[in-house]
C-alpha cells in the first residue's frame, strides 16, 4: 500500500504510533522498563491488526470506525464512568449541565420498550400542544421509534429554537394515533422544585446539579424561609438524583454549612488532590433538616448528603445511596470528540470514601411498596455502583451485602407515578402520599415538639 492510496485515518494512526514510539524511545534508552517495552509492542500489534483486518476481512471495513471502537473498548475497560464520546454524545453531555436546551419540553423514558412521555414540562411547546403523561411516541418525523434508543429519540426531538419536529402520539382511549407539529423553544432544565408541606415546614427537591442549581436553590430557600409564621424545618429530597456538576454540589452544601470541610478529592496525581471548605454565611440556617436519599442518589447528591451528615447539619433518611464516589474530568478532543475519565475519588469531611459503599442513612426508611414486596438479597433489580462491571474499589473496609429484588407490574405503575411527580409540577397530594416524605415531616415536627418541651 502506497502513502498516496492509504486511508487518511490509517495514516494518522501510523503517524501517531510512530510519534508515541519516538517519544518513549529516549526514556526507554535511559531507563528501560517492562512497561515502556510492552507499550511499544502493543502499539505495533495494534497497527498490525488494523492492517490485516483492512486488507483481508470478509467485508469492507471503515478504518475510522475500527479505531473509534478500539478506543471505546480501551476506555470502557477502565471503569463504568470513563467513556470515549463521539461528537453527539459529547454535545449531549454539555447540554445536560448547561441549564437549558432547544427542544419541545417533554421528559421521556422507555416503558417496556415503548417510548413514553413521563411528563410535559409546564409552559413548553409540548405542554401547550396538549401532550400528556402516559402518551406513547410511536414516530418522530415519520420515523418509527420501535427499537430506538432513548438518547437517539432525545437527540431527534432537540434542536434550534423555532425549528419544527413532528411527533406521532398514541394515547390510551383513542382509536387513532395523532400527529403533533411542535415548534422548538429554549427549555430550561429545572433542577429545583419547592413547596410548603405544612405551615412552617418546607420541601425542596433537587433533581440534578446543573449550572443554575445553587442560584435556584437559594431563591427557593428565601421564599420558604419568608413564612410569616416562622420557618421550622426543611425536607431536602435527593432521591433519584444522578448527580452533575461538582462545583454545584459544593456550593449547595455551602448554603447549609458555615465552616469546615465539605469534600476532599484524592487522585494518583497530586495535582488532582484538593480540599473544599465551607465559607461563613451571614444567613446561618439553624433549623433542622432531613435529607432523603435512595439507591438512585449518586455522585454530587452523595457529596451533599455525606457532608451534611458528617457536619451534623442534617438527619439522613431513606435507603443506602448508589455509591459513586469517583471524580471524572472531561477533555475535548479534535473533531468534536471528547474523553471522560476518572481522575480521583472523593471523601466526606470525616474521611469516608463512599465509592462502592454509598451513604448509609441515619434512619432507614423504605417506600411502602418496597417494604411490602421487596426482599434484600443478591440478584437485585436496582443497581448500585458496586454492582457495575469494572467498578473501582474504595479503601479497604467492610462491604454491605444485598440489594433489592425486581419490581412487579404494580410497582412499575407506582414508579411511573413517581417519575411524573419528579419531573412534572409538584403535586401536593402526591407529596402527602409519599411515605418517606411523611416520615421526614413527622421527624421535623417531633423535633419541634421536644424542643418546646425542653423549653
């Protein structure tokens, strides 16, 4: 094969291999090591494999695709949270933390393989057009959604403001599907929702940690605290919060903690080691707080729960959290690609690593459905960090055993209701029916009663 006819991607690969080998050759000469020699051999083998497949494989292959998959396999083998991101996925990752995006304003999920609307976001094009929770999306721009991945459906419905997307909806009780032409708009990613649970007692749900979370939380707190009858306590709901931006988790915690460590980060490289401390705030919050967590609370939400627990600023209630105690950084690569990889583990103020262990609540309270229909044991349907392939281990200490069993159809319906409540407007009736929220409120009220008894 001549250089003129060589595939550009293969040419780049060979140049890269030569450059790497050239770079490591001097160090190998100065300080020969098995590691460097193995790297050199491995790169040569990789080049040989690409060339053999390109020349001899039964079907024509795309060198670019082969190389991308090879990189993906390499990165994916590190841990569950490291990933080589193609341009579409890299862009989606940036959108998810930006606080807004161009779209139609619906939260969707795959319910038994069918693309289903969890909730329309109030005031958005989908909400104004009459899209309802439970609607099944069977087509997007005349393309069937059967077998379509969730991220792919999201990508197709997102787009620039004032552009149009057509979605075909099947609704229970109707005989024919209906098509909606929706004009995209800028959709805010709402991470904070709040409501008064009972006179003097507030409720705040944080669904994720994006660029606007701390600002919106501060606004919600001021509104709740302005209760003329006096503010007596807060339920902070972090259940099913998958995390988000580290700086937002730190700033959120800083709203409640006046001094001391919030979280520390330790990696292999000293440049990744850092301790984040609280700053004194003129608005000290002295009222009691109950933080709700569950197996869906991960990463940034575990930082907040762990810090408030260690700093004695809140009672943690619910079930053990997911256990993602690793820190990822995202590097932009050429041609729109990105690399997300793990650089460190984080530790709570008392020095606990929650990697693969999670935050254990002070008071364990399971949802009623789980209490009645689930058993702790291996083969659980709800995954935690420790169940993921290639998960990183924490510092040696005792591991908890067990998990949760699979949900049945009745619990699937309950989960659907929970999702609608989580992503849609807060429903006072749904909040009152939520067993864990009721227990949290009862705990706050009990604290107030005991405080008055003691004078």
